[in-house]
């Protein structure tokens, strides 16, 4: 039986390192995982880590010259059984909610027909920002599943809501959705 394919988007935030654990868990569960990183995410963690964990080349650049003629953002969008973005930055959420497609991740997520799950992570003030809240509501309206951030001490020293949800909770949401759709 074909392994379910998960496309994992990683955006620029402190919680990026936790997505490496997510890839490892998903691969151990038998899923085929392909990672797309934003350019800013590569400031926090290198593509090599995800490449090794997923056993696939990590895509970061829309305009990379490839040996094949396939249009990568379309092919990744099409092979996805599920599209997951962990962590999802305020910037990514703003772009997705407003239909912007200016990099590999936002373009691919727009091109996919697969269900989308995002796990936001950001500073509490950003999470409480009214524009961000509107964008989250808009994404929910379009069927995007949001794994709400947790409360706790944030990397910036603040205390409040904004920490990436526990990995066990994110895994549970992913596995439940896969059971529903496969
Ligand atoms: C040290 C540092 C930590 C950051 N952490 C976060 C974060 O947790 N969440 C967030 O939304 N933005 C965070 N940012 C800001 C994003 O990196 C910035 O908005 C960037 O444009 C996001 O780009 P991307 O969405 O294309 O990955 C952080 C920036 C720095 C320098």
C-alpha cells in the first residue's frame, strides 16, 4: 500500500527546531514526508537536517534549476494527502489568509487540494494582534485546521499564549485527519 504523503511547510520562527522532531515522528509512523522551508526558516535551522530526516531533497527556492521539467510547486501540491505547516509564522498566516503566493510554500499551499493543518507559534502580542486574529478566522472559514498555540514562557521571555502546541497534540490532529480522509 502507498504510504500517505505529507507535505510539511516550515516557516521562520524559534520553534523551527521542533519541526525536525515532527518529521522524525511522522517518518517513524510510516508517512512519506516532503519538507518545504521558507527562506527565513533556513536562518533558524538548515535544510540538511530535514533532508536527512525525510530522505527527500528540501525545497526552499521557487526558481531553483532542476534536472526535471516538472513544475515542483504543482507536483508537491498534487502528491499531498495532507499539508501541514509547523510552525506557522504570523507572516505566513497573513499571506495565506489573503491569497498571496510569493514563495515556494505559499504558492504550493495555494495549489493543493489536500486538507491543510497549521500550528501557529509566535510572541503573545503577535498572537493577540487583531489582524492576526482576523486572518486566523478567515483561514478557519476556508477549512484550514488550526492547532492553537499553548500558553507558557516564550523564547522572548514573555509569558502567555503563543508557544507552539505540544508535539503530541499536533501529531494527534494530523493522525485523526489522515484517518478521516484515507
Ligand atoms: C529570533 C527571531 C525569532 C522569531 N520568531 C518568530 C516566531 O516565533 N513567530 C513568528 O511569527 N515570527 C517570528 N519571527 C519573525 C519572522 O521570522 C518574520 O516575520 C519572517 O518574515 C517570517 O518569514 P516566513 O513567514 O517567510 O518564514 C522571528 C524573528 C527572529 C529574528
